[in-house]
RNA sequence: GCCCCCAUCGUCUAGCCAGGUCUAGGACACCGCCCUUUCAAGGCGGAGAUCGCGGGUUCAAAUCCCGCUGGGGGUGCCA
C-alpha cells in the first residue's frame, strides 16, 4: 500500500510551497488508494509553537486536505531516544563533546583555507573510558552519526531521476542535540520507517539530506522508501519564493478572498500538467484520478498571482454552485456591514457572480445591490447636474408601476428616449448615476431584476431631491 | 569555494524517454475587433520562443551525446 506524509514544522504560516507539497503528497496517496499522514515536526522546541500548529492544521483543512493519521514529534521523544541509543550501541553513532565554539573555529579554519567544511571527527576516536569520564564531569554532548568513508549513495528520484552523492561531502552529523532533543535528519527516518511511509514527497531543498537519511535507514536495517523531490516555487525574480516576495502564506490568500478550490487547483498546475492537454480546471476528485508523480516537471516554476486571480475568477463565475458561492461571499459582505438576508444574496449572485475575481472585491463590486445611500463619484455628480437628468428620473418614476425588472426598465428607456428626445447613452448614464452613484459597473437591467421596487424608487427620489 | 538540481513565448506549460507529422500547440497577461447602456464577462483574431550558447551523432535534433554559460538549491546542535 502507498503511504505518504506531509511533515511541516509549526514555525510560521503554511507557505504556498509547502501547501503544494502537501497537495501532491495527498493526491499521490489518494490516487493509489493509500494512506496520507500528517506529522508535525516540532523537534525544534525553540521555534515551534502550538499556535502555529493550530493555524497549520486549520489551513490544511481549509484547502480540502484530510489525513488518515496524525502525529506530533514532540510526543515521540522516547522513541527517538531509544533509536539513538541503538545507533550508538551498534557503533553507527557516538557521543561528541565538542563545544559550539570549537566547531565554529573548525569551520572558520576551513573557510580561510578555502576548503569545504566537514566535522573533523575529533570525538570519533574517544575511548569508552574517556566518554564515561566526560559524562561524569557533566560535559554536555551531542550524538553524531558515523558517516562511512568514501561511499557514494545512489537513488532513483521519482521526479529528478538518477541522483548520486558522495558522502565525503559531509562529515559526521548531529542526530541528538546537547539538550537531548533529536534533529530532523534522524527523526524523519525513524518516523517514516515506523509509520510505514513508502513514498517521500518533499521539496528539492531536501536532496542533500537524502543520502544522510539513507545511511540511517541502512544502519537501522529499515527499508529505504522511494523519494520524490519537487522543484521549488520561485518568486518573480526567480529566487525561491519567500516573504520578501510579499504574500506567500495560504492564510494570506484565504483572507484576500481566494477560494480553496482555486488555490488547490492553481498550485497543482505549478510544476505538474495533466496528460490531457489544454484542460486546466480540475476538481479535487478529478485531480486524484489523473495525478501522477511522474508527470511532475523537474524544473522550478514561478508563482503567478495573475493566473491564480484568473483561476479564482473562473471558480467564482462558473465552477461553484450559487449555494457554495453564497457561503464564501457572505462573510465578506457582512464584514463590510451590508445588511441582507441569505435569499437576497443568492439572487444577487445568480446574476452578478461574474463581476469580481476575489471575494474581497465583492463588497465594492456588489455595492449597488446593498447600499441605497451610496457616495456619488465626481463623474456621476456632473451627469446628475445636467437639466435633463431631472426629466429622465421623473419620467422613470412616473412610468414605474408596482414592480421593476430588467425587461421593464428597457421598455421605459425606449419610451423615454422617444418622449424626452434623449440618446440611449444619456438615459442609461443618468439612471446608472442615480442608482449606483458611479458610471461603471453592474448592468442596470441586472440590478433592476434583483433590487426591490421600493429601494429602486427610494434611490431615485433621493437623487431628485439632491439635485432639484 | 565545494556538492547537487535545472534550462521551450514575459509567466505556467505541451512536445523530449521511443529523432521526421513542430514553418513548436495550449493557458495567463498584453493588443485589436465583435457583443453592449458603462465596466467587466463572453466570442473572434493578433503579437509573442532563431526550443540558453557552442560542438558533435544522424539523411534529419526542441528531442540523443559532450562542453560552456546562466539560474536555483544545499553546505547548522533549522526543518
């Protein structure tokens, strides 16, 4: 059975790159009817917080991800301790009493000499007695993994292909810190092995870690899983997408009024394209059925907010049902202090869902449906100051019966043009200015179909009074 | 510095593995036209890539091989 996992560390908001990794990992597992695990990697107690963990989980759920199992590494320290001891006992790891200062000096020396740094291995050769003495003295120590000399680790990456790295490139690395907490490269192996993870899907920045981890798999006689290293997501300047590119968290896009379905869909298209050419809009279910790791592109992709925006618009205007859309739009309008009942909003959206691309634009674009005492733009004012404006508006009021609709207003327009000798354009301009306070925006016939007659009349009367 | 990864329109990409059908296809953005009471949306059309560069292999290379250049990532008692 295929088992994948997403293993974020709760040290900040969920990053778009991580979100995509989670999605690919999830899709791959679901495609093969396997298991998807969420594992919070909080071994770095300094930087990890419960608050971020909560936000992380919340954003993952919002995106539409569900997991079959959940783990938190800070709950598993006993397990790691046990395996660290095992590695020491097997001779694959050893206690290291070097101080941070000593190590910094080693590093500095390598730098000045211009040679690549790796740990000297000073504590490799400590005798049992020396180790015991140091421990008794209370000297702090780390545990390092003993990297065998000269070996080349080879693995077939599911997206990158053949990768070979010589382990001489790095020295013996720390697997347990001096405060007793285990490090990433170690726990990730123990957990993935114990949890039965078969396919490790993660960012390509982890490629250099992979040989270290393979070494640990072997030392512990665990079966080595398959690896799939995803290319990173780039910012406009083609460097790794990060805070300095502006908004990079899922949370941000969520608050900006992007739909989870659209973000999910868009992220999938960054570095992956379906066999079926041309198709870009996919539901989660469709993605599950067509997604294959082998179709993932091996070159990095630039994140395009423009295209995300477009796709969000597609979801708003044609993919979601009106009911679903209503659920997403409502909070944004409530926040703008608009008053309405749900049924009215449904009617509005049935007709005007094609007027905005993000939910945060909805209050402004939909204002004509909700606000009777709107501000008048300069252009609208100058239109309404025109003498003909009064005639047109009076004519409209006089000819409005007990109800108003798009069809009716068009009939009135024709009659007005004939009787008052006004051009169609002028008629509509005046009416638009009076009804919406602006000269651009939603179709007046659409507005008339949705807006109750009393509000329609009220708005015109208000303008009539203002400009008489 | 050292190690690793990558390279098709501005951007996301198809094609590359099994070389000819590619005068390189699609999408976003851009431009124009149409629709129209405005802005959008929508429809139609346009512009945009000597397939990073240089060698090779071949009758034939975006596709295979080598080198270079460029970009990215890693080089922690972060993950």
